[in-house]
C-alpha cells in the first residue's frame, strides 16, 4: 500500500518540498507519494478530519498555517510548544501529532556549512521577531550561546518574544546594531527582508568581527543582499537553502521509515529551480 504524505499551505505552488521528498522516495525505492495541497484557512478543520481518517501518514505545514494547526493537533511535542508553531504532522492511530523541525533545519544547515560555528560563540544577533525567529532562538539556546540580541523594527514585538522563550535574550531596535555588532560572532536574518530585492538600511556589517558568520533563512534569492554585503567584506556566510533541506529529514523518516541524506546532488537539484 502506498504511503502518502503532503505539504499544505495557501498558496502552495512555490513549495520545493515535493521535489525534495520526491527525490528521496525515488532514491530509496519507496512506494510512497508526497504532494502539495492548497488548503485555505477555512478548510483546515476539514483537512484534519481527512488526516484522522488515515488518508495520510503525515505531512508538512507552511505559511500561513504553522500557528493555526497548533490548536488542531491531538498532541504537540514540548519543543513545538516552546516555539509556538508546528511545521510537521505525524498521524498515528487516528491521532495527529505536531512537531517543529525548523530548529533542526537551522542547526543542520550551519553545522554543514560552517562546522564548529557554535564553538566559543558568546554573542549573536537575530534580525526579526516573527515565527521563524522563535525556532532560531530555541536552536541558539540549545547550543549554549551566552547572549542573543533580538533586533526588530518594533521593539515591543522583540521584547514579547524574549519574554516568551526562556533564555539569554534581549530586545532592541535595528539601530542597536551599531553598538552590538562589534561583539557579535553570528548574525541571523529571520525576517522576510531580502526577498523581492528588499534590503536592510543602515546595517553596517563592517562593524562585525572578521571571524563573524552571517546567515539568512531567506533562500529566494539564494544570495540575499545581506549575504552579498557579507561576502563583499570577506565574512563567512551560509545561505538559507540548507535549512529547508535539513528540516525535511525528520518528517521523511517519520512517515516513510527511512532517514534520508542531504546530498550535494539534492541541493543542486533544488538550486536549479531557484531565482538567482
């Protein structure tokens, strides 16, 4: 019997997940399928009834449903509760279990792209205070980063995030980069700035230590203006594509029973579909 999985979102045509999971299904010779399904917010409840009916082994959740599905799951793991969002669903015995693998994707991407990045990392800067920032904060906390500064246009949102997730977090406006930059060994962009030609204004990456690492969770374009500026200063960079690839691994293993690898060939296949 074919094991079926999915990604839901609204819209969903842009998703690279079917290509990622389809590649792994073929590689491992698994009798399975993975499809993109457009589910409008008003249809989410009905879709969960399909899940409980056993039609799928599980699937991924993307924008705008990551917070909404949280309340619809029969159980949610502790880490996803901390992050406040679910991106992976696993169905067992008619029950839907929610997890969040974004933090694993973030860590897996940096571990592969900049081995040893967390060694002796004292201070980090996280740009943005939305849903994606939550997973990144949990990831940095798990690696023992001593101080993480959350910079956001609306400082109140950053402060709310810092108080919601227990950890060494402080909240600031973007203008604080001038003061905090010289001591930061890592800068992470978790906002949507970088898409569609947008860029940060007044963020002087030249203030960072020469050993600093700059990473962006935006992967279209693959080299965002932030990463291009960092490269021009000869700073280390890691793009966001690897996060997408690595976050997919735990879900595939849960649904299809095989742990896949993120290979250069898979990365090249996805890169070929991105705008440059």
